[in-house]
C-alpha cells in the first residue's frame, strides 16, 4: 500500500490538516505537543480503526468540537485505488467508509492497508505484562486473517458476559448454578480453542522471521527465541480439539476459585508470549539496549510477516523512537525501514537524525514541520521549501 494523501479534522489539536505523502520516508518534525504524533494517529485510525496510543475515541476530539474525521487515499501493490474514511461523533459513535461504501465493522477494514507501528509506549511488549504481548499477537494476526479478528471479537463479548455473571454471584454472596453458566463456557471454550491454535501457528511461522530480523538489527550480536505459552497447557498443542479438551479440563479445575474471585480464570485472555535472549528470559536478562533491539526486530519481523500474509506492503509508522537510540542504531533503523516500505517518522528535531543533516532529500523522501496543530512547511526532494498556510 502506498498512501498518497492524508486529511483529517478536529483531531487533538489539529483543526484541519492535509498531507501529500512522499513515496518513501516521510519525516515529521516539531516540538513536543505541537501535533506530530497526531498525524500518525490519523493514519492508524484509518488503517487500524483506532489510535495506537490506546485511548478512547472521545478523548481524541479537538476541544469544543463534537467529533473528528480522518481519511486516507492510496493505491495497493496491484494498482487498485483505496479510500478509507473514519468518522466519530459523540452522539452517533463511529462510522467507517471503505472505498465509498459503509463498512459493517472494523474487521472489514483492518488488513486492507496493513500497518506496523513502533512507539516508545510499545516497549512493554518485551518487558511488561502478558496483556501487552497478547495485544501484539492479536493485532498482527487480525491484520492478516479477518476470521481471527471476528473470532476474537466474539470471544471478548462472551468473556465480558461470563464475567458479569461471576461478578454478580460474588457480589450477592451466593454460588452460581453451573447450569446457568455452561452455555457461556461452551462458547468461550470453542472460540478460545480456535484463537489459541491460530496463535500457535502464528508463532511457528513468525519465529524464523523474528530471529533473522533481530540478527539484522543487532548485526548478529545476540541469539533470540520466541515461544507461545498457552493457558491451560504446558506447551503449544497440535490441534483445535486438543485445545478444546485442555480448556474444558481447566474450566473444571478453576470453577470454585472463579466463584470466589468473580472472574474467568481460564482461556485465551490468559495466554503469554515468552522471549529469550542468549538463553535467558528477556524480562530479566536483557539490557535496555537489547530491549530496544528486540522491539525493533519484532516490528520489522511483523512487517515481513504481514507482507507475506496480506500480499500487500504494510505502512510503517515510527513515533518518536529515535530519541532513545544511539546514532548508529538510529541510522540502521532508518535505512532498514525506508528501503522496504513507505514510512512515516516523527522526531523532535533532525538533530536526532544526524545522518540526514546537511544533505538533500533523495527521491521519494519528504520533510514536514508541524507547529501548533498544523503543517507549517514541507520540504521536497528538489530541496525547495514550501510554507503551508494554516
């Protein structure tokens, strides 16, 4: 996918912004709080149907406005034009329009323009809670396989309803009749078994890609491994039926504890992803530099996995990551990403990208300066500088 034009209104501190994208690296500079990240958020809202910052849609609305809208126009690897528009209104909620027609749900859009996001907030993938790693797995597979996203959405609905029943029983201080919750058990186990089988298959395919990209980023300095740690089983299982059986057994084992605690204690929402570096658990063995390298390796591996699965080149969004990298690693990440995809990079100043200072932009590169919630100027490959009216 190549994004040609981005436009959005009333998003955070931007009132109305348009950007004609360069085909390669799009570098967006500006001081903190001026609205750089919002440009990347607008792209993510269109391609992933939500911001990557992890905030509610209502909090994205510019102060004093009722809603926001964002739109991208681009062309696929097979020369098919695509237009995605997302609107959110405080009263009407969210609506998504794909190529001129209303989309039934997010699953219909996600994966059309696969997108890889790397921001400092995502460092929890390597050293944070299991939920951060599950979120990473779910987002990658959801972009590659629509059926997985549909199963995941159904699973979350059932889990929420089952937890409501358990919480009510705990609040009332009375045991729940098992017959009342069995229908929820059946639906939860069935969908969890499919999700967990897909996750195991994903890790099996993803592991060699990850090892190769991590070695490329770190120039072969470390040996890394990634493993799927499913709930209700000591190791990945071979089939949906095996996961179904393991989950049913686990549901029996934790039933009394679930009633005491008022929440579901088995299922796909309790999975984890284990990473090792040089034979040790990443969470305790990796240095800060190694954590950064692993995260970058994960994201470049995500790019290659999605490119294969979607038969479409993903967009890459790099949000303020260069301030945490040394000059050598920053240049390597810049070169690795711009040579494989259209990238959108936010950075406070070109001083953080010293390898770009003093040189002309090459063909396919663009530089945009953001100030006060607007693009103040753009610089093209011919070296010309163009102020932009607000």
